[in-house]
């Protein structure tokens, strides 16, 4: 892996993976936690709107066709902490991919008509999330698990904040954050002239970086419960625990716990709740460890009458972590290793991981991830379970 910081402050990472494909992915270090109250959702909105046209490619169709006519794919996403854009093409078409991504990030038209149209699109997206309980349960969790940290606000904002967005607000946000010293580019594949291509195309200037004003979140002192009723057949149960950021050593211990409790069909939660008792179809765990916050959650889709029973089973399996065996520990570590290495056979996944670790600390941490997983001991699991998995928020999205 090679890392370069160009004269304009742009950081670039290169990972020379053999194969037919190449990926160019750009991370803008801004997400929903960096937004003020009057522009909630603007990072996500801007991710949408830059695809609507540039000076060189005035329509969305022209932008899309540049990549799709050569058999490539491209996409973007916004999280609480970053906004990412990528294109994946045959390596002989790297210059095209780099040019398209550079174009939309440096020369978007941001027309009034596009802003008006895209507001309707995002409002439909928000409505879809509220309609779909498997999405909405996670919105409820983060909104109520965190009291002070801005990760409690949904990435997409709210219908009210989106409706109030103006062209001036979008332009101001774009100019403030889409600057060279707030961008990191990852290139994965075999591209000998990648430096020249990136330097030639990404000519955006520096700007003043916005100081992050984030709130620390105290530990939960007592269990809480949130109940919402919805006209659905199933009931969705989530137990959420406040976790830790990725740069904390215990984040790797919680990853191993996740491997014990939530891996596929052999995880403890699946086995106890679905395989043995048939109480759920969808059951598992989720771990989130971002740069500035984290959480651990257990979830299941069940009948309303079984909420108390399934909750007890979840807590029992967490309690059993104090008796974890060496075999169970090794199985969880092997699961993480296999799942991770198979995932990053995909060039786009590597590009994404490089950017993730670069934002956390340094892209080289990607190579150390599995070593840290392998160092976790039984005593670490017992200690972390006792420290982080005691007080919880219970979210119940109740159906009929």
C-alpha cells in the first residue's frame, strides 16, 4: 500500500491488487454528525444531487452512461461520519472512472430544478424507511440509545429539514466541505500511472477545515424501553448497548463477542431463538464501531406475545459469555478472519476499508485488524461483556 499527500492537501492511497478491475473511491470527511440543526440531512442530499449534472456532463443519464457503457458500476453512500463515491471498471478504463468521479465532485451544476426534484426523491426515501420496520427499528435505536451525541440524528435528516433546504445552503455546504484537504482517494487495482491521473484530474483547492464539535456520551445507568406500535404483522425487538469507537482496544473484543453470538446460523442467538425454539425468522447481532462512537445490538423479528421470552433468551446468552470456552473463542476468531478475507477479495471492499481505516487512524491499520482479533483472550471477553453489555435500551416496534 502506498500513501501520498499532494500539494493541494489531497490524500491518496494506492493498493496494487492483481485482477481485471480497478476501483477509484473518494471519501469526503463529512457526514450527518457534522451537520447543524437547520441542515440535517444535507450531506446525504448533496450525495444525491452531484449526480444530476456537471458542466461537462449536464444530465444524470450522461454521467451514468460514461461508466455503464464500458460495463462498469458506480455508486455513493453517506454515513454519520463520511460521504463516499466510487466507480469500478476494467483497469484499462481507469482514466474514465477517475474523470467521472472527479467531475461530479468538482463541477456539479446544483441547479434549482435538480434540487427541487431531488427533494421529492429523498422525501420518498425517508417515507420508505419509516414504512419498512427492518430499517425503522435501527432509526429508533440510535435516536434513543444516544442522548447527546449527534449520531442520534438519522443520516437522511427529517422531512422538515429536507423541505427547508435551499440552493444557497447546499452551495455553502458543498464549498465548505468538498475541498482537497477534506478528501481522501483510494485506488485499488493495477494502475501504473495512477498518481499522474489523480493529480491531473483532482485539482480542487484547499479550504478551511471545520472544527468538529461532538458531545461525549455517558454510560447508560439504567435500562430503558421504547415502544412504538405499527400496523405490521411481526414485532421487531432490539436490545442496544452503548459501545466504543473503533480506535479503542476493546472494539476488537466486541467484534469477537459478535462472532460468538451473531454469526450466521451457528451463532448463539440464532441457535437458541430460532433453531431450538422457532421463535423468530430474522435474528442476529450488530456491532458498530465508528471513529467517534459505537454500539452493540441484538435483534429478532417475532410474535408480539413472545417479546418477554425472547428478551430473556437474549440476555441469557449474553450472560453465558462469562463461561466462554477456548473452542468458542477460536471459532469466533476464525469466523471473523474468513468473513473478512473473503469480503476484501472485492476491489471495492478494499477501497472502502482503506478509507475507513484512514479516517479512524491510518490506512495501514487494515493490515493489523486480524492480528488484533487473534490477540483477544477469554479474560478479555468476560471483562468486556461485563463492562459494555449490562445496561441496555429495549426497542419494541410492535405489530398486531
